[in-house]
């Protein structure tokens, strides 16, 4: 029995799941913070519009971003919980793809 430890060994899988969960939840919170209509004021005519302004334009983009990030997150968790977890390069690739997708989603909501 080999005693070497890989990046995705059983006791370290929770680190990957926690990192991915943090990225996904932080992205969703940031995207939807931009779309919440705060009302009661006049929005300045600057680009990008401040949070709470241009909600009608940001909401469909935020929905798309939420679906993209959720899809990447779910795909990674499936890989993490299956036999492919022994492939550490796959987990690193998944986390990088999740980060890139999260940044894309946030920027797409910020600049609708």
C-alpha cells in the first residue's frame, strides 16, 4: 500500500470543495449586489453604473452568470466525488476554470 499523499487525497478533498464553494458564493453575492435596485435616487450617467442602477440591464446577465458559475461548480463537485479525484491536474484545471468563469460573470454584470 502506497502512503504518498496527492492534492486530492481523501482528507484534502474538503479543501477543494471549500475553495470552490467560496469562489461560487462570493461571485453570486457580488453579481446580485450589483443588480439590487436601491431606488430613491437618481443614477449618475457614468459607466459602469453604480450598484443598484441599471438593474433591468443587469438582471438577465446576472441570471446567465449564475447558471454558468453553478454549472462549473457542479461539474467540479462531480469530478471531486468520483474516481477522477486522483487526477490532481484535473482539480487544478477545474478551480482555474471556475475562477475564470466567476471573473467573467462578475465583469459581464458590472458592464452590461
